[in-house]
């Protein structure tokens, strides 16, 4: 087809622009910070029913978790993420005169 380019060619052209690598890395990082729980679940191709079974709760409870917003406890988020087959890592970011200081926070205490 005349006038059409493959996506790979377009991506390579964009990445070849000066500063593109840095800009794209920043955009990727920002996007990852904004992923909602349901998007993580969809990316792992799990249904709410499957996640509910892994958590030992109902599908409706999973739906409520995914719509829960800012009121969800860290332990709940950790269990949800583990049900998806991942681990949760939390970081506290302190602004200092030398720039951001990132401190890992343990999300589960050893017994």
C-alpha cells in the first residue's frame, strides 16, 4: 500500500530524534505510575473471578477493590498484586537539597 509505513519504521524514526530516548523513558515512567488495579489485572489476562479465587473473596469484592480509589490499605494492595503473580514494592520519596531521596518501604513484616 503506497504511503503507508510499518509501525516499527515509525517507532524507529521517533526514537532517532534528539532527546527522544529520555522523553520516552519519562513518559513510560509516568504512565506506569498511573496504572489502575483493573489495568494490571487486564494486562495479566486474569478475570475478576480468578483474582477473587486467589484472594478468597467474591468477584464483587474484587470489583469494589478496583474502584476503591485512595482508601485502600497497603496490605490489601499487596495481596491483590500478589494474586496477579507480582510483588509490591513501595518507595517513600523525600525531596532534599540534593534531589529526591528514595527509601524502600517493607510492605510485609517477617513473622
